[in-house]
């Protein structure tokens, strides 16, 4: 008897749930349908995997991931779904699992409503068309949501999941913010203290000494929605919390949104957007800070701003963390020398041991360790004889050729798909209108890939010229085995991050841990 794994998914929360742990009505209906189908075919149900409130483009669905692990271990013979879109809406995952890994693992895929079945020859085309339709659905849905959100932003409506510290979401009017009196008082105090000459770190320390919870902790204590902090000591005020507050226009009644934008509808990752693309609408809600105080604070910030100079001061920027609290260490300058220090020791008396090290000393410690690794693992003479320093170029060439092969296979697949659709049109299986609709994206994607291949061929010719020109191995050996000073580029390439501890009492030694990228 074949063993079947039933997979169910629902993308929206069911309002009829009695409790959060209950399965939604739709999930129950899916289970019932799939169990009956299994009984009809005399399949033994191995397990039921159910993801409620997850979209078909979410690759981190817990039950989906568990299903894949069990499939790889060949715990069952069949995956059964209501529709192929319940399993995934991404064509990439259709090809990866349904057409790729499942056959390797000996797992058959069946979906009832759209008649997808990997055991039926000639069924692959319909599964691919299903995958394309689902992919287009995702893209269209993303564009529709983006359009709605853009419209709301342009109208000055708040669309964020969390209200800014000092405000709460208006329960009577969606998209409107109202003042949270208790938090707003702290916001006014921060602006006032800064206008009186107090620094951002000093303000953070004053709030911490009085036991004032930071914005995240305040929201947690008051049962408000908040974003889970990533660093330790998350209940403390920090320099950056004060700094961000002092430049946020929402506190003067202006709605500013869209500072970050999604990379693609296929990922939840965001990237910063230029200020010219932000959505800014004035006078959308009651201000906490009056215009005169705001203008004074902005003027002080401009006066105190220090121009960034490329060089030693930015050598380890963002790469050094406190060994005790994990907080990123900040640069400072004293008597012409640059230092790195953990700012936590300034914001609270008991928050951190206060890691501290000079930039010059840290650079020399990193160089010393690099030289030790070079002498321990590298034979310079052997290196000079055998290593070809155009290996990097050759690796790039190899990857480019591999990518070009992949692009060409996809071009061939699209050409074959267009031909198969044409034959279906000739046989009367699909209409002329359906043929035009289905082949439009095939053709445009095929043309795009052909352009990519042409560009890649030009890159390939350039790489071949550089490889043919030879190498400068002696010069490069000297460069990387006799380094006198680090550059920011070297730090980026070689180092993931460095942990710095507190100076060992009675000595001048500062413990460090270097986490390399190799």
C-alpha cells in the first residue's frame, strides 16, 4: 500500500476560528477532501502537514519544510494537495521539487483539482503552465498591493505595523496616529535636553539612570506591537535611538514613509531608498514637537555634524563588536589618536564592561595574526612556483560559462514551450487567444535571456584577454605576505567581525577574537 503525505495550506487567517490554535475551516475542508481521495485510492496516510496563515511564496513555512525533509528521507511515496498552488506558487520550486528532487527521491506528486500528477506522462506541461499562472498571480498580487500601499502613503495614511514611539494607532480611524501622552513626554524631554546642549549619549545615560524604558521595552510593557530587538541590553536607551528620534519629522506632524523598499515580491528583504523617493505629507496628525524647537534642534545637529574622512577612522567601521554585550563598537578621537569603544558603558553604569582599544593597536594585532597565518600555512617559494594569480579570473570565467549554459538551456526550454503550445493550437486544444496570451511571457523572457547571453559573451572575451595577458605573481605575493598597513578593502575581504574584550588588569593586553571570512 502506498504511503501518502497530505499537505494543506491557507494564506489568510480564518475569522471563524474559535482559538488561535484551531485549524481554519478551509484547512479542515482540504483535509477532508484529501483524506477521502486517499481512501478511494487505498493509500495509507503517513502524515498530514498543515500550514495555516502562510502564503504560497513563503519558503519558510514550518510544515512545508518538515514535508521536504521527510520526503528526502523517503518516509512516504506520494505528496497529495488540493491544488498545485497549495504546495507552492513559485515556478522555481515547482521545477526544483516536483520535477527535480521528488523523482530522485521516488516521491510522486498529485494535486486533485488541477489534475497535476507526476506519474502521468505528458502531464508535465500542464504542471509548468500551472506554475507559470501561479507565478503571474504572485506578481500581479504584489503589484496590486504595492499600488494600494503607494496610494495610502501618498494620502498621508500610516501603513506601518508599529506606531512610532510617542504615538499610538487611532482605534477610531485606520491609518491615523494619536499621541501617547506618557511616551510623548519623554520625546519632548529628549528634544529639550538636546537643545540645551546635552549630547545624544549623555541623554541616553540620563534616561537609563532614571530607569526610563527604551521605546521597544516601553511598548512591550504596555502591550503594544513592537519589533523584536536583535541585540543584548535591549531595555536600554542607546545613542542611535536618540539620534533617530531627533531627525524624525513624524514628531512635527508630518507623515514620512517609504524609506525602505522591497527588492522583489519573492523576498521580504528591503533596501534603503533615496530621500527623493520617500512619501512625505505634511500635517497628517497632531505634533509632539513645536516647529521652533524642531528648527533649533536641526540647526544644532548640522553644526555638530562631522565630515566623514575615508582612511584610518573608517578602517574597522561596523566590523568590531564588544566581547561582553555584542554591541558594535564606535570610533572616537582623543589627542589626535583614533579609538574604538563600546558605547554601552556610557549609557548605563552596569550595562557593559566597556571594551576599549586604539585603532593602531587593533590594526597591528590583525596584521600580526595575518603574518602568523601566512608563515604557518603558506610556503612562499612553493606559492610563487605553483599559484597562478589569474585563478580568480579563471573562476569568474568558469562561473560565467556555467551561467551562460544555464541561460541557453532556459532559452531552449522557452523555445520548446512555444512550439508545444503552437502544436496544441494546431490540434485545437487551445484557442488562438490562449496561445497568444501564454506565449507572450515565454517570448519576452526568451528575448531577454538571449540579450543576457550576448552580454555574457562580451564579458567572456574580456576575461580571456586578461587571463592571456599573464600574471604578476611576485608583486601579489609581496602584497599579501608583507602587509604593512590594512585598507578598508582588505578588511571587507578578510574579516567577518572582531570581538574585543576589556584590558586584562595589570597588563596592557586586550583580548581579541578575529573571525575570518576564510
